[in-house]
């Protein structure tokens, strides 16, 4: 769903990011569904407050359809099985924050949006970055998937999320 018209290319960016992420993890992209809300900072700030208690904009939010996270730090989460309900969850991405972060990092908004959508898709699949080894696993996958898409490692010059 496109709420902010500045997200003109969001469908192509989302398809690219979600397909690449699912394929890397051995999942057939056509068998799973992910909903994406392309919005602005005002909308994502409301969502961030409602769901995380943080009354400020953020770049991307994810709501997995079910908990899949690994119990042990650094282990792979339980991958979804194909069944009657193949909805993996929802992702919201904010144009204003994405554009600002891309400009600050000297990246195109498209490349940064793909990174954020990969990040969000990994969250839907149970990956997280709260614990050290989980973060290493998740960031490694992001970097690998982005590399296959010809996008530079976003963590090379960053100090964190």
C-alpha cells in the first residue's frame, strides 16, 4: 500500500528485496506473501509509538505473522513452511527517514530502501539484532544479499543501526 506518492518505485524495490531475501534462505518467493506500507515519517511515528512505545519516526518497522526467532544467540530461526497461510507479515517503510539516511550516507534512496526492506524481511523470518551473534548473522545475510544485487556493504562505514 502506497500512502506517500514519493514512493513511486516501491513495488519494484520491495519485490527485488523480498525475493532476493527469500531465495537466499531457500524459500520460493512466489509461495509467500509480505505486505508493505510505503508511508511518511508522520505515519511511521504513530506506528512506532503504538507498537514500540517510541513516539518518533524510524526507517522501517516489521510485524511478523508469527514468532520464528532462534532461542540460542546466533542460531538460524525456524524457517516458515508452505501451508494454507503463507503470510509472513507486514513491513512499513518511511520515505522521509529513508531519504535522509541515504543522503547522509551518500547512497541512492533506492539502494537504501532495498537494504531496509531486506532488513524488514529478515525480521519477518525471525532474524534480529538484539543479541551480538544474532546481529552478526543478520548483518552478514544483509551484506551478502545486497552484494548479490550489486549494492555495497551498508555496515562498512556505520557504527550501528
